[in-house]
C-alpha cells in the first residue's frame, strides 16, 4: 500500500504563512489585492475562480474580479491589463487561459508586469525559472509539485524524475525546477517512444498530460513516487487524474490523489505570490 501524499497539510502550512504576512502588511498600510481576469463562462474557470476567492477571503486578501465576454477585442483586454499594471493597489493579476482563438495569447500574456504575474506566464517569469535565479514567480502548479515532495521529505537530488507533459504551465518549468534540485530529468510527450518503459525506470513520476488514467500498470514500479497533476471530468461529472489510482496505489511507494492532492496547493500558492508581490511593492514605495 502506497503512502498517500495529501495536499491539505502542505497548503495549511502555506496559509498560516500567508495570513501572518497579510496581517503585517495591513498594519503597515498595505492591503494585498489580487485582480482576476476571466473571459466567458467556462465551468472549469468558474470553479477555479471560486476556489481562489475562498482562499483569498480566508486570508483577507482582496479580490477584484473583471468578468469579460469572450468576444471582447484583444485591444480591450490589453487596455485592461495595462490599467491594472498601473494600479498601485493591485499587487497580483490572475489571467485565466486559454484565451479565445481570435487573440494572440502569447502576446497578450506578455502585457502583464512580471512583478504582478503571480501565475508565472510571462517570458520574464519563465526565464527566471529556467535560469534558476529565484526571481519572479514560478507557475503555481509546477511549484506545488515541488512543495508536495518537500513536505513529505521525498529526496530529489540524484533521483530519476520523469514528467509526462511538456507545457509551459507544468512540464517544462517543473523540469527546470527539478534540475536545479539535482534530479536527472526526462520529459515525455505525445511523440515519445517507449514511454511506459521510461516511466517504469523513474524514481519520481509526475503525470501532467491531461489525459484520464493514462498512467496504468505498464508505467509502474514498486519504488516510484507519483505526483498526479491531472484533473479530468467525464460526462457523468466523475473526477479522475492522469493516473489510474486504483492500479497504482497498491503497488507504488507513494502517490498523490486526485482530488485532494496538488490542486489545493496551487490556489494557496497564488495567494502566497500576491503576498510576496505586495511585500516587494511595500518596500519600494
């Protein structure tokens, strides 16, 4: 039976830090604020937004929502981003993606000030992760994986880590974060040959492919620690990760569940990034 890597103990510790630092900032005259930009009414976006709001309310972080129609022009969206960039009372901006197809998402993303880019989507934020300099904010989901491993004292240095997925949201930044911690890293993707064999040889396997139950018994070994980043909802509303949990849990060393694993940590890290951004802003006033 595997050890279950629950997210709750990790994010509770993060929230204790967030609340304490928020109180200090408020006493000093700075009330941390997050601006949320959401286009349209995607149910997954709305669900995540509600989660972010609950976290921020719990920490006394102000949330300022900008709910826009999906047919808004790119210029109108950029105008709003620039306005929020210039607003000294806003410390972090959360831009929900993917953006509508009529927009150039990479170009729009670059309009965020890196100092307010709390989800690590700008080139400057990603570059800081790849350079290992600790500047800016890392993508929250990638950072959540590292936090989970650290909390449960799972060694990273010298370990073979395999990541399934090469997105700029999780796969690629996480590979650099693990490399900075002296892991030997392999990234698998849709063109990877012998993926199951590569995964079986991993000490740490991170599934971030966005495909339900992709990781089955063929991918498993009894020495593995598995972090499941996937969040998939079927037509009946049932939630599953990218790992076939029922096949993996009796066999591997440790595994994070879905839900109750990485997802809860991600929203708390957004709140932490707002606090860190507000702290920097307060010191430079």
